[in-house]
């Protein structure tokens, strides 16, 4: 029977861990009651990635963004990449490195089919994500840079420290916008994307509903697309 919802995923009733919780979050956010737990989770994830990206924007707009807040801003952004990667793989564990690699791979080359759930390190070291006027950054170097921002030099022992320049983040609003646009279309067309979203290990904090509420409000406005949610960001800064 057709449902009265503005957006329906390819497999809206795919199993979702802790489904009752997502229904409760939907009620608190006053979401359409016909949305399934999977759809509520998907909208919430989009809102959470947007929240993280907005935090990056605030850091980069600070007076002393370069160099004091630039590495922390990259580390915050990497948590959004980890979240995207977790949804793409359907990872049920706390593993970060695998999620990061797949997330950066998808940002570099968004595709309409579900990606492989793992990425060999050799491939990660060869796949370029961004080029600046100063350096080339592969998936592997960006994963290493995230570990450095989170844990310090010890995590990249026996490797040269990843290069850091003021242009690393410049192109990411366009890249993640393109990736999220493609991914959202995949969720609407491919059951496997939905299955992985359903199993991905994601939880909310203290019934925090703002990411879901904000996403639903954004897409209730005519003309707003998934990509436009991220294209509006400006991460260029000047020393």
C-alpha cells in the first residue's frame, strides 16, 4: 500500500538495530509517522554529517584558524567521513580505520553501486582524493593525518608525518556534496545501500533530535537537494 511520505528509500523496511529507538526519535522530532525506522535513521545521519561539517566551518572562520585550528578542523571533518564510511560498509563494530578509508574513497569517486566493504592499504595509498598547490593527498595520507590529529605522532610511527597545508579542506564541500547526492540516490534505488544503513553501528545521545529535525526542515523547502546542503559551505581560509 502506498505511503504518504515525500521520500521513500529502496528498501524502507530493511532491518534496523534498535528500531524502536529510531521510532521514538521520530516522534520527538515530530517527523511524518509513516517514515520507517530506516528512513528516520537515514535522515538523522544526514543531519549529523551536516552538524559535523558546520562545526568545521565554525573552526575555519575563527580568527586564528590557521594554523591553530586547522588540524582540529580536519580531525572533526574526518569524523563525518568515518560516519559516511560506516553507513557505506554497514559496519557493526567500532572500527574507524576501515570506515575512514571507504568514506574517503567514496568522496573521491562516488558511485551508484554499494562500494566494497574494505579497501586495501596499497589501493588507499594510490587513490588521490585532493590536490592542492602544495601537495597531493591520497586516501592513505588522509587517514594517517586523521590519526595524527586524534592521537599524535605515535600512530604514524616509522612513516613521514602527513603534509599539512592551508588548502587541504578547500575542495571538500563540493566533494562531500557530490558524494552525498550520489549516496542518497543510491539509498532510493538500491536495496543493498539500505541494508548496510540499517546495520551500521550508530546511536544518538540522550534522545538528541536536532539532526533529524533540521534535515526534515531543510528538505521541506522547495529546490533544496542533498548536494546543496553541503555546497553552501565555504572552507577556504587565508593566512
